C-alpha cells in the first residue's frame, strides 16, 4: 500500500460512517405501515466493535432517519449518531469541534455524492466499489468488499492494521 495512505490511516482517531450503501447494501425495505427495514452484516458489526476497542471513536452521520439505525448503533456501542443530517459537513465539522479532533485525524466512509463534502474534508476518505466514479475519484481507499457485505469490516481491519492494533484484537481468537 502507498506510504501516504498508511500514514493517513495511522493518525485516525475518529471514523464516521454513512449507513445506506455503506453499512447496508443500500436496499431500503419499506412496509405498508411505513416501517423501514435494513440488513446489516455481522462481520461489519464485529469489525466496528474491534475498532472501537482499539481506541478509535466511531460515529454515524446519515441523511435518513430510522429507528433501525438507533437499534444497530446501540447494539454496537456507537454513541455518536446523527440522523436526518441533510448537510453532513455541518454535522461533521461540529462533531470534530465538540470532540476536539482535527479533521486530519478523522476518516469518513461514504458511498454517494452527498458524502463528498465530508470525504473531501476528512483526513481519510473511504468508499465502496459500487460508488459513483466521482466519489471513487475523491476517495483515498476503496474497499474490495461491497457495502453491506464486509466493506465496513475491511475498512476497520485496514485502519487497525495500519495502527498496529489488529493482531492484538485477533489474538484472543487464535488461542
């Protein structure tokens, strides 16, 4: 991997994630009563838990609002959740100020043009293979795994590998 990419990844202290098209495959299931359903990947979930345990803070910044996202975030121990964020950059910059973290020490994982303002401001921009070409052009790292099928896990392990924390996180499973 490129030295610049690894250098960026080593300094990351906060990772913010979009939901639809990143933590899910982007499919929205809507019932007649308006209830929304999303499918989340368990591999991604464990990757998020490992990344958080390594000392990296996690956040969700999404344009949609859904109780399903609240439940998933709670299940994963993600305390910072901003839903209905129509201007994700405003939310992101306020979060960085609130946490006292320089934007260069943050990563953002998004998949569409609405994510570009944050991706262009973050120290490390991550996307998925199905993202539009414009989004990939502004990404530092494009996962090999698809959204909702291990892309988040891949990003988490990439960050942990770069920061030297992955082996320790996996060691308990190799006893």
